[in-house]
C-alpha cells in the first residue's frame, strides 16, 4: 500500500447528523445513492435509513424536479446521515436543495450553460459553507451537438497515451470547470471523473491526482449488475486506493444500493483503510475434499454473524481437514469439517466436536461467548493461545475410515499414521 495522497479537506454534514471529513488525514468514506423517487418522502426516508444502517457515511438523492426539492426538508428531519443533492441541468434545483438544508451539492457545470446560474449555486454554497462535488463523466465531456467542435475536441490527446483524446478532454473540462469556482474564490470542492471502463478510470484519476490537490470521489459509472459491476469497480478502485489515490468512494450497481455500501466497506476493510466493524468471515473455496454442506453453512453463518457480532473477530469456516487447521490457527473462532462432523476451535483451543446438524448453533454460541469475553477484557482479538493439531485424516473425523474398510486405501498408510 502506497502512502495516502495528501489533499485539501472538506466536511459534509452538521452537528445534528454528524460531520464526515473527506480528504486530508480523514479515513476513506463510503457513499451511495437512493434508487427511489425523492419526492416519495416515506419511501425515501426508509431507504436512506436502511443505507445508513448498512454503514453508508453519506447518501446522495436525485433532485430532477421541484417536487423533489420540496420533499428535502422533511426527509432531512427524519434522517441522521449527511445528504447530498444530485443536480443536473436546472440550477434552481440546487438553490432549492441548499435552502432545504442539504449538506453538499453534486454539480456538473457542463450541464448548465449559463455561467451566472453556476455562479449563483457557488455563491449560495459558499454562504452556507457547503462543499460541491464537481463531477465529469466520460459520457458528458464530448460535445455532441456541434460536430465541428466535437472534431476539435477529439483532436486533443496525450501523446502516446493509451486513452488519448478522452483523457485530454476530461482534464481540459475539469480545468475549465474549476476556473469558474476559483474565480468565485470557492475551494470546498471534491472532484470525480468517472468512466464505465475500469482501465480508463484508473488512468484518469492518476492524471487528475498529479494536477489537483482536491479530494477525489472514486467510482466507475454504469458498472452494471452486482455480478459484473463488483469486478469493474474493485479493479479500478482497489488499484487507485492501493496507490494512495482516493478519499471517498461509491461502488455503483444496477441493484439494491445496500450492496454498494457492503462491498465498498469490504474493499476498505480488505485494504486496511477502515477498521472493520463486525466479524471477518473467511471460508474455503470449492473443492472435492469438502465433507459437509459448506456453502449453506457459510451463508447461514454470515447472516447470523451480521446480526449478532459487532467486534472484528475473525471467524473461519473450513470444509475439510487439509486447509482447515492452518486457517483455524489464525482465526479467533473456527470450524473445520470432517466426515459430516465439525471441530470447533477458539483461538487455537479445541472446544467442541459436533455432528453436522449442530455445527451452526455451536459455532454461533462460541462466537457470542468469545465476544462477551473480549468485551469484559478476558480475551483479546487475534491472540492465539495454543497450536492446533490437525486430526488424523483417516481417523474418526477423516475421510479414510470407510476407504480402509473397503480396501481402497493401503493398510500401510493406516499404520504409518499410527492409527492401528
């Protein structure tokens, strides 16, 4: 992991909902956006609260119509997370959102052709000390009406760069937009420059990071469903974050935005950029050695842990005796299976040997007990107490007993392991 890039810092929120700092020495934050209509107050409030409960630091809402901005005051009264108003084309929507009390505005100056209107939004945010995200997307930077201008823009390029004219256009547009803000002496800015192409997104943000000291909002736009979008998003965002670039992120899916929050947090946990909240579940992959219904067990464990465990304990669910001991040794609570049974360990100490139907309940019971012990100071996370001794693979928990009885395994193997 490279050292975090130092940037200016902005603040989103207020004393009532809390303040999220972005940039500088602040931890990387996770954002998402509601999927429903903002003017449907009850549904919007319920969605925002659900996203906040999932761990979203900031939630953005769309404000395409007057009825959406009219709903903001009531929405803000019923939510406890910083809210960003997403504004396109109609500068008046931004002014209405600001008057309603939103905590930040997302603006694409290129979608508002009148500079006086953009200046009005900037001045209103400056008066209330609200930050603005200046966003450009690959799909919005190319002039599409004036063909001559489009040809001129497309002729600009970074010599020898694999993404050529598009990258040049994005940088040029950002410079053009930022000049508007600088003329108004407004610097509470966060920048985004998104694309649907993960490789281009990486290149764009790296070039932007060289040129501007504003905090960067990372994302891959139009990423697709969760199945494909997670790969595109993590490829781009993981690469940038590991290089020290990025101050707040949104993973975008054509799906429930709760998944955006969950996957964004997991990315930051995995890179060590946020302290984990709740259990860290690890499980072995598919292979022919699995001796229990591992996939059902893992999903059940994951669901239960999410509801009951709040400390960042590591929990391992392993399907056989080959990799199980090694993984269990590094976990706070672990189970590995053999011959339709499960051996459960707590920080390396064997505490139970149960049949498959009892694995889930016993594992969860040990997790709850361990959490209590940590909270009371009787145990510490990540503190291994004893070495795990793997079970004999052809012993009572191994897969070899039936094979020996049927003559499939040479008797010498049994004698070599000491199981006579």
